[in-house]
């Protein structure tokens, strides 16, 4: 399955972004309110400066304690995150996520943010593919 198909299945191509310089506490609030695990850091919603995940915040909390909540996200975010294109396959994306040990991947076209896929999105699409393949094989075996 292609990333484009995963985005279409998600229905909402709107990516929640956050501006550089935002307080970590504000980022954490947005993550909690939206029930999402990561935010793309972007000044204009198109050019990606970085990505901030729940994991980034938790790791900082473990090292520095609650004082990190008053920091700006700029020092905590992952700069130059690994991105994918609409034409990439779910297997390619899953491999990159697994090897890089991250769960959120911005989708970029012509250098601009067009979507985001999560490991949950990719696994769900892969499970759908496998179910369709299983049904097709069963149909062939049973002569349908």
C-alpha cells in the first residue's frame, strides 16, 4: 500500500503543527487535547523545522524534572526528521520507522508538508492488506 492510500484512508490530511519557540508545557497540552503522539514543528505549516513527540517530553522529564516544561521546544525537538513521500510504500515507511525507532513520519511533496503517518496508520494498512490477500487466497483455494 502507498502512503497516499494511507493518507486517504485517514480522511483528514490536516497535520497539527506547532511553531518553534513554543513552551514545552503548551506542546504537551496540545498533544493531550488532540490525543496525538507527535507534533510537526513548523513556522508556516509547510516547511518542517523538526518534530516533537511525547517520548521527547518524557525523556526530558526523566532527566531534568518538571522544569523542562518551561523550556522552549526548539532544544527538545528532533531536527531534520526522516520524511517520506506519497509514493513510498507502507513497507518502506515501516522499515524506516523500525530502524530509526520513531513512530511519526511527515509526508513531504516538493519540499512541503502534506501529511503525517504514524506507525499505527502503517500497521493498520498492512493488516488490511494481509486480510485482503488472505480472502483472495481462500477464494482461489475454494474455487470462488
